[in-house]
């Protein structure tokens, strides 16, 4: 079972929704609870959202945000479902350790000097 303690978020802001991000104007296509839909409808909506995410210009930032913010458990974020993100968190924790979220934090660019 996953811990419910808060993850570090100070350096992982919610991704700015790029003008071309489809979820910007169609949040209901991505933000839904699978359990509230008939199984075939849920499967179809998940697949449609994942397909759209595949072309998203901010998918990397979106996934980073969704992994480090457990309050974003429902819906599709960066072509992943809540259970898929839970599995990714567990895998990251087993490979990197308890501070796995820090590994997802973008590092400032350094000069080549």
C-alpha cells in the first residue's frame, strides 16, 4: 500500500497548459472517474484521451506533475490512468528509493564552461 504522506512539490509546479494542449479546452474528456462509467464507455474514453495525449507538447511536464501530485489521481494525465501512475510511483520508489520525486524535478540548465 502506498504512503499517503505529501510529496515534495515546491519545485514541480502544475504544468502551464500550452495553447495547443487538447485538455485545455476539453477537460471533461480527461478528467473522469472510471467507476462512474459503464466499462466499455470507460475503456473507450481512456483510449481516446491517451491517443490525444500522445501528441501533446507538454506530456513530459504533465506526467511529472501527475506523478508528484497524488491529488491528481483520477482521469488521464500524460496518457496514464490513476492506477498506472500508482504503478509508476512504486517502480520509481523501488529503483531510486524514497526520494524518487526529487529525481523528477527539473534541474536548472548549466553552462558548458
